[in-house]
C-alpha cells in the first residue's frame, strides 16, 4: 500500500515542480520531459536487463502505443500549461472527471450496460460541467482535455496490456525526435531556456525525466502487491492534492458557483466508488460461496 500512496502523492505534488522550470514555456518543458523520460526509463530497463518485451511489440501494439504517445503528450502539455498559468484547480477537476469519462468510454466503445448508480454519477458529472461552464464563462476546456486524453491513454494501455515502464519507453521513443527537433529550433532561434538560465534551471529540466519515472516505478511496485480496487481508491489522492495546492498554495479563486460544480463532481465520484465497492463485494461473496 505504501508504494501506491507514494506514487499518487508524488503525482499530486507535480504542480509544485513545473513552475520551478520557468522561464521555460510549457512546450519546451514538455519536450524536455519527453526526452529525459526516455533517458530515465531506458536506464531503468538497462539495469533490469529487460529487453525481451521488444519482440512482443508487433504492428498492432506499436500503433496503439503511437496513439497513446500522442494522447499522453497532449495530456502532459496541457497539464504543464495549466499549472504554470494559474489553472491548477481546473487541472485537478480534469482528474476528478476522468473516472466518469472512462465509464462513458465503456458504454460507447465496449457497449457496457451501466447500473442505475453509474448513470446517476454520469448525470451529476454532466450537470457539474454545465455549472462550471456558467461559472467560468466558458466550458472547462483544460479539465475536459485532461480527462478525455487521460481516459484515452488508459484505454490504449488496457488494450496493449504491457507493463508501464516498457510502454513509456516506446511512447517517449516515438515522440523523442519531434521533441528534439523542437528544442533544436528553440536553441537556433535563441528562445531556449535550457542551458541559458543557470545550472539549477538546467538540472531541473533534465530532472523532469526522473520525476516522471520514479512515481511510475512506485506504481508498478504497488500494482503487483495490492488489489486493483485499492489502487482505484488511491487514485483520488492525486487530484485532491492538486486541488489543495491550487487553493491553499497558489490561492486560486473558488467562488461559490465553482464550489457547487466541484461538489457535484465529488458527489458523482462518491456514488460511483460506492457502487463499485458494493459490486466488488458481491462478486467476491459469489465466488467464495457459489452454491448459495
């Protein structure tokens, strides 16, 4: 359990890290995160001497991971932009909404039939988006993009069914050359922050790869030790910490109408989680006592 808690807490603390990389812009930070993440994860795989998985890739898996690479890059870029421009709370909203988007993916893509509690949770989520649209004076685009991109990423990872470190290696390898080309263009134009704003800034940009890899390794360690239902409960640690950082550290605005939207989302998540726990318990009892 401690590995899972550590992973989600570190992910939740990301809003404290990305602002340290200024004056680099979100796009430059994203490019360096991609490049240095590849370096970090290849080093980890080299230490493990784990390369046999490459033979299992195939064209279909590679194609799905290419989609995953694009969606997670979009997710990372929007998230970095959000926290570095004073929208940490809206970014947190995206990860609160994410489970509801995943439920809708199940209906649309896998033709799953939802239970009444699940439909109610989705309806509350939709109502929350409407309330927040009225509050912001626009749809909460940052939250919606983060939720949809991460749900799509999760879907690709589920279909591919490979360990996270290996898939991250493929995803960052796919996006490495565009990231390298972008940073090269910035350097030629004289707009790059990397290497031009002190040793500290340079090390922090390079450290984005380690910052990405460490919680991933902790998550992998947790995934093989505790039930997925427990991991599912722990996932809410991340947006809760993001929300608290936005509210208490960044002092972002939370007018009453915004609180109303968030309360609707939280009510939906309580309903969704409670329903999932009940179904899981019922299933375990049925397996333990098939006669009854």
